[in-house]
C-alpha cells in the first residue's frame, strides 16, 4: 500500500513552524479522542520543509511522551508536485497497514 492510501484520522498542512506547532496541539486532542496516532502532515516543497518537519517531530515527541507509551513511526514521501507528506503512525496502525517504517 502506498503511504498516500493509508487512512488517517486527520490531515494537516503546515506551511511554517507556527502551523506545525498548532498541528501538534490538534494531534494531541485527537489522540485523546481516538487513542490512535494516524496523521498526515503536508509540508511545502517550496518552503523550508525540513526544519518544519523537525520542529513538528521534536514537539510531538516531547509532548506525547507523557500520554502515549508506544512508538510513533513516521514516513516522509512526495505527496504531489507542491508538497511532501509526513505520515505519523503508532505501532499498531503501522502493523495493520503493513508499513515497515
């Protein structure tokens, strides 16, 4: 299965670090509701996608460690001509979709 076909709880677009940090807040709220990590974050190819992605992953790892005891797996892929995508999955979801990431 291609990563773009993995069903997610919610997709976010982060064009800058501020939007990435807001996405983390929303992810934590959705985690409380669904008890699963299945998110896609679109990062602009034209922008500074690498630093936005690092900021998002660092903040998410720092904050989710207090409520989530498992591992979060991530995969970065070319979503389309304008965006990279960061797919975030918990271990159970990654295994269910046979993603070896």
